[in-house]
């Protein structure tokens, strides 16, 4: 924030008519989650594919853990979860997402609905949180029917 103010002040004092203070942490990505499963049994596994879509007209950059990228995702429903996989190393990789393109994470999350739910229909969103920007990007709701 301070650097943005300094850039704007410098533009003002320089008499620049067109000047913009870019905040490199501002990322306009959209989290996307999808599954082919519409009906599941409690505690049975279903796969959810997660991706980041770039709806802007500029390249977006994001840094994610190489091996443990499943840890930057979360579900907004406490009954929908997955077991994090083992990861012996966790280098951070940079991913560039071209305008209008998506980055699909390497493999689906193997998720399940915990047996503690009594609901017959569950909706959940998947959230992506990465340190480049300070908020969680949430997907649209995903709905599944739980068969006893």
C-alpha cells in the first residue's frame, strides 16, 4: 500500500496525466471446481478437478507448491473433505496463466463426504488461497446427492 501511495505521489509531482500505480498482488483469477459425480455414499471417494481461470486480458502469475498444492485449497463445507497426500519436498513453482486460459491442477482431489452428515443434498465451494493475494478465491457451488 505504501509503495502505491509513493508511486501516485511521484506521478502527481511529475505532472503525469496518465499514471497508474500497479499493485502486483492484485490477481483477478477465478477458482473452478467440478466433478462428474452427482450421487455418492458417505465416506466413498469422488474426484473433484480444480483449476484457476484467468478471465482478464493480461497474463496472471501465481505461485503454488509443486508437490503439496492440495494444501492451498479448502472446502467451505466441513462435511466435504479429502486426505492430504504425502509430500517429501515442496518447491514453489510459478505458473503463468494466459488471458482467457485456465491452469488445471495436475490431478483431481479425491474427496469424500464424512459420515457425520444427515443431509441428502450437499453443496460446497472450493477455495484457493495463495500468499500472493490476501483473500481466498471461491468456486461456484458444487452440488452432490448423498445416498444412504
